[in-house]
């Protein structure tokens, strides 16, 4: 059965995304890119831009599910807060379109792709290029994009296995599992529901 997987690597300056099409054991890359937020100085405008762009990607590729990388817990609290907000907005966009979400720890993604939970971003990118048979020129210059593709590929590998990561089926579910992680005002809908959009594809 064909499935489209959207991968997201959250970021406050560069947010990566990657889209895979899978059919059984076959998998191919459909898209790879970044949402460049470096020119936006207002942090709330950045969040709005993330929401709009993720909505646009969902509308363009109609993913069956989204795999998102969990924020890395560092010592800088302010950076973690900003990253958590960016992740939350991307999740909200997917929830608005009723796209199921799975969150993977960075080490989990690296382990799934390279067999080493401490692998570098460059090693992840090179392994993905080889497994997906993609030319170097198509991989782009931003490792944020290949990290997002790694999240999507990790989800592809995990499909059919017992659930071991965080999954969210609704906004209430996300909020209940992430109390105190993020809060922001309501956003406008992306458009029609995911299942209505898929009529054209099916």
C-alpha cells in the first residue's frame, strides 16, 4: 500500500523537511528542502511562517503521517523554549489537517539510519543518499533537510513494529502528553480536512 511520509526537523532559523513515498519495501524521495526563517526578526512572525509553510507542504503532498524530530535537550533554556515552540507549531499544522504524528529522538533516528546513535549529521546524510539512490546534487547544502528526511526514513523502518515513540492523534492528546511544553493562541485552519483532500489521490 502506498504511503506518503513527511519528515520535519524543527528549527528556529532553518527548519528542514523531507517527503518519502513508500510502497511495501520500496521507498523513494519526493521532496527535500528547508523553511528559511533567518530574515524574520520577530519570533512570532517566524512561528506564523512555520505554520503556513508546513500547511502548504501538507497540502502539496498529502502525507499519510508525519515524523518529527524531538528537540535535543541542551543547557540553553531559551534556545530550548524557542525550539519547542517551533516544533509545537509544526505539530499544530499537522493536527489541523488530521495527519498522525510520531516523534523520534535524534539518537533513535541516527541509530535507525546508520546503526550508531551518536553518528554525525554528515554520516546520516551520506547513508540516506546511498539508501535512497539520490545524487549528491539533489541532497542540498542544509543538513537540517537531510535530518528531516532521516526522521521520515526512520518512520518507514518502524512501520509495522510495536509503538515505541510518542504519537499524537489530536491537539488534546498532544497537549496532555506535553503539559507545560508550549502554549500559543489559536491559528486559522489550513483548509479542508485531510481525508477530503485524499479523494483526488485515491
